C-alpha cells in the first residue's frame, strides 16, 4: 500500500516553491509523476538513469542524448566497477 496523500503533499510543496501548480497523485500515475518531478528537480545531476534502472524502465529513456556522446544510441544497464572491487574469479 502506498501513501499517495503524503507523496502528493511533498511533491506539491516542491512545486509550489518553484511557482508551479499542484498535481494530483493516485495509483495510476504515481510512478510517472515521481520520475517526472525527480527529472526536473535533479536536472543534470545524473539521477535519471538510476531512477529508470531501479524501476525497470530503461527502455523508456531517449537514446539521442548528449550525455553519452562516445556511445550514441546506448543506454548503459550497469557501470564499470573498479578492478579492486571485483571478486576474484568473476
């Protein structure tokens, strides 16, 4: 069970501080609204890919972005790990 009224109040507090109208959250739009609001609240901080990976929605990200110019059209599902953090035999 999710706490939509408190989530709505929190998001609308942030939106009001930015001079935006409030939103109404329910079971059908909660995840979409949360991802949308986090995208703009954390713009250019690198959280979008992490949020979408966490929700299993990487296929919804645009691939024509300048964030990864070396590999256009690619969405990374995982990041490289430093060699000293990889267990032997992996």
